[in-house]
C-alpha cells in the first residue's frame, strides 16, 4: 500500500518534463543577472522533499492523498487538511471538490506551488533573491497570511517580507534580480504586494544612475498594460516625478507607432507635472512624442510656476518695504488678512505681468528707433559728402575765372577791387544805378575835354589821359557786370 502511494505520487509529480526544462532555463537566465553564481533552483530536489512529506503525512494520519491540484500542466496528489490549514484560498475552493486547477488570474508556477505545498506540510523554506518575489505574490494570492496562528513559519507573508527587507532591499544586485522577477510577474507583483514600486525605490536608494538605466531598458519592452502598472507604482513611491518622466519618455520613444494615442494618454496620466523639475517641465512642453493633452497640462503648469515665482518675489519685496511684523500680530490678523493678502498678491502679479509686457514692448521700440537713427545718420553723412564735393567744384571754377579777369585788367584799380571782393573782406559793390551815373558823368566830362579848343601839347596829353580814363571806366563796368553774373550763378 505504501508502495502504491509512493508510485502514484511520483507519477503525478513528474508526469510533465517540460516544466523542468522551463525551470532550468529560468534559473540560467536569472543567474546571468546576478553578480555571483546563485544556487540553481531544481524542482526535483523540492519534489523529493515534498514526496517524503506527503508520504510521512499519509503514514502518520493513515490517509491517502485526497485532492488533485493542477498547476501549469503539472499535477499534484495532496491532502486537503494541510493545504486548508495554511491557505485560505485552498480551503475555500477545496471544500466540496477533490480536483482543482490553479489558472490565471492566479500567476503561480508549478515550481512556486511545490515550495508553498512543502511549507504547508511543515518543510523548511529556503528563500533566495530568485524565488522570494514569486513566493511573496503566492502568499497574497493563496491567502497564506497565517491569521490566527502563532507559528511564524506558517505565515508565508511574514517570511518573505522579512527576507525582502533584511536581505534584498539593502543589496543593489539582489534588488536588480527581484525587480526583474517583479516585471515577469506583472501585474500581480504590484497589485498584490506593491513590489515593483518598492524595488524601484530601493534601487534608487542603494544604486546609481547605471541601475536606473538598466531599469529603463527592462521597462521599455513591457506591454502597454503592464507599463501602466509600473508607471503608477513609481508615481506613488516618489515625491518627485523626474524618474517617472524619464521612464515614460523612453517608453513612448521606443514604442512610437506601436501604441495608440489613448494608451499614450493613459501612460502620461501617471505623471504629475507639478512634481517635475523646471528643466524636465520645459522638455515636456517641447516633446513632440508626448500626447497633446499632456503637453497642454505641462504648459499650464509652467505658466502657473512662473506666476507663483512672480507672486513670491513681489510678496518678499513688499515684506522688506513694510518691515517685519511680530508673531502676535501675525497670529491675530492671519484669519482676517488672508483674503486681502491673496488679493494683493494677485494684483501685484497682474501688475508685474503688465510691467513686463510694457518693458518688452518698450525695448522692442527702442531697438527699432536705434535702427532708424543709424539709417538717418548714414543718409545725412552721404548727403553732406555730396554737398562738400559740389562746393569744392564751384570754388575751383570761381578761382579760374578770377585769374582770367586779373590778366585782362592789366593791374588797374578795378582788378584790385575785384580781388578784394572775391576774398570776402571788402565791402559789397555799389549799386548798379550809382555806377551808371558815375560812368555817365565821366563820359560827358571826357567828351567836353576832347572837343574843347586847346592848342598846347599839355592839353593834348590831357585829352589822351581823359580818353584812357573813359576806357578804364567802361572796362570796369563790363568786368563788374561779368563778375556779378558769375557770383549770382555760383550762389
């Protein structure tokens, strides 16, 4: 009879060889993460211990296994009593049935269930960074909280929680292993025990920037639904959302075109723009990969931060001007002055905004006027140069005409008069009528002297001098007329 129980149990526990391959592949992939070789989880060793525990229970209680449990393709012949005493879930579902299948949403593998069952039969549980996450999740899913029992060994929740706090969360390499296990067990790892957020928080505390980058690489390959769970977990664990924004930004860029706009909005809703640092807030406003709703929220938050800064500066300045008030005055007037102070701050903020706009407009106008002034200066300089060149050309012609006149006048008094007049220091020439009357008198006088009766040589010489004087007067008149016309033209 004992042999039949033993063989029957061995047949059911080992009827699926595929799981052993899966377990070995899981152990090898997990060990590649660890900095040092970790003990490989071998299902056969736990099965042998579980087999001996089941056999011992059967002998002691003189009862055969009375329930068949299917987990992930593997079947277990077990007893109801030890399972029901340790697990509230199994107690509720095995009350009136002899066969049970643990299927989703229970995210429990055959390996994890074998460890849990061995614990139910009183076996010692060996915890490692590779299995603690799955056991912690199983404790919540199977309701193995140990309520009403005094032995801590029966409480799988306490065992796993203690191991996480004392061993895993204080070692950066163990945290990496646990975090990868959490991502593989989403969403149960977060919805049951909040392990994702706790692992990320521990990673930022004991790790460095490279650890965060490794987490980003692992997070971007998650499906959209699981990533929403991760983003919400990080949101609740950190007072600032800079890390969350980096994770979301990397995910959106990596999965651009693979996720819908609604999924983007759902992911970005986990980011609180009020908890972003100013540089990342500006980056969010200018990020074309983000959905429009999120960009608008970031813009509004940036404007709100700017307004808050202006109000703070205005309030500080007003406090310096008005002096400090005592604590008693502040306590007595706090309830009545609150609304007034808010209104004053709001008014100051509006005035500052208007002043800033006016200053910007004035600065723009000043720059425009400066440009116009430079253009006018260039135009005036160009026109002044042209006038100077024209004046120099006119002066050259005037000097040439004056030299010709001096040659023709043969050193007469009129030529000297012309030279002084051109220099600008002599008095202006007499009016034209005056010159004409003087010339007429001289002409009449000369004619009288010419036709008067005279017989001596002295009188003949006098006539000759008179004729010469008339000639000089005429010549002076002609030259004066020419110079006057030339002077008018040059003006």
